[in-house]
C-alpha cells in the first residue's frame, strides 16, 4: 500500500513528547489528540483517528512489530474486557477532572503553581527547567504540567503492555479508544432505530 | 479459487483499533462505523496476519464451511 502523509504521524508523537522536555507549554498541543478523535466520533461516527491518524498507535506498531520490542503474546483477557475498559476510562476521566480542578485552584489563586510532573499519578518529578515563571498565566502553565503528566504516564503504560503483550495492547483499554468506540456504538444504535 | 481458510472477527470483543486493517495484504478488513472490524470473506486469503496482530485476540481463522465451498466453482 502506498504511504500516505498520515502514516508518518508517529514522528509527530515523538516530537510532541520531546518538546515537553524543553518547553512544557507545548503540552497544549496534545489537546488535538483529545479533541480530534472525539469530533470524528461525534460528527463522523467513525474511529478514523484510531484507525489511521493516531501517532501513538503507529509508534507502538513501529516499535512493537517492526523493531520487535514486543513479545507479541496474547493480551490477558481481563485487559480487554468491557468492565476493565470502561473502568479504566472512568478512572482516567476522574484523574483528568482532578487535573482540571487543580488548574482551577491555581487560576483562582488558592494554590501556587507547581513546576513538576506526576507520573503514574504517584511520582512527582521536578520539571521546572521547561518553564520560565511568568511567561503565561499560572493556570495555563499548571494545565501544561498536568496534561503532560497524563500523556507521558499513558505513553509509558502503553510501552509496558506493548513489551509484554501485543504491540497495540494499549489500544484495548486506551481511554480515547474506549470513548470513541462507545460514541460510535451509540450513534450506530440510533441509526438503526431511525 | 478461494482459500481454504478465512478470518472472522468477534464483534462483541473487538475494540475497533484498526490494527488488523493495516496488516491485511488484501485490504479485506474494514472497521464498520467505528464499532467493530468486519472481514470480507471473499477477499480474505486466510493468511492469519490480522489474527496475529489483534491486541484483543478476537480474530479467528476458520475453515470455509460447506456452504461456502459451493460458491467455489
Ligand atoms: S486506542 Fe488510543 S492509542 Fe490506540 S489508536 Fe486509538 S487513540 Fe491511539
Ligand atoms: S487472514 Fe489475511 S487476508 Fe484474511 S483478513 Fe486476515 S490478514 Fe486479511
Ligand atoms: S485488531 Fe482486533 S480489536 Fe483491533 S479492530 Fe481488528 S479485530 Fe478489532
């Protein structure tokens, strides 16, 4: 099959995460990975994002399949079971909500900006060199740190399951994947009724 | 002549990630409305690549049944 421009989006993924090591404000770019799949699902009723555009999925394929960094063993059943997928989605949304709340607190002046990222919702890592205080309103910076934490945590989780199981095992419980498929199913169900 | 085997995906388990679509040499798979993968039996050559990559392990390669063999003239 001839390569299309979007087959190279895995490069964008690497660029995105690299930028976060230099200037945390680039984390906002990740909102594209958040909003685009949802828009495509809500308005288009498809998973075109997961199927073709997701640089993260492509990166897992590159490393897992082509560079053989995956054991390529079957994913454990519970990992792609409905309860785990939706449970993880809820957990992720809760963590996302918490992150937005922290941003709000900083914006309201109830908390000061913390120049750190949090990995796996547990380990706080100082990340101050990526931001010069005062460049943007504190809440904008806080959101960057928070959002980048979520993105990096999920990327790393994805690498772990890629290594252990199939290259794209992450995709079975990726919150974006679950959410977009859920939306598509709702839409398809409605189409049938009409 | 059609192949002896063909792949089929379990709609209920499929997460619609599209990994299988990308590895299929015959472009026999489509993700239907973002819900699940569907294999076009007529195009499928039963190579099993899709089953190998599927992270949800929901593709199985089956022997073409009696009903199908009638189609192969
Ligand atoms: S499931 Fe997640 S990681 Fe996988 S292709 Fe979709 S958005 Fe990307
Ligand atoms: S068995 Fe081979 S030809 Fe058939 S759908 Fe899977 S990858 Fe395509
Ligand atoms: S690889 Fe498996 S889970 Fe993903 S779309 Fe194909 S059949 Fe569904």
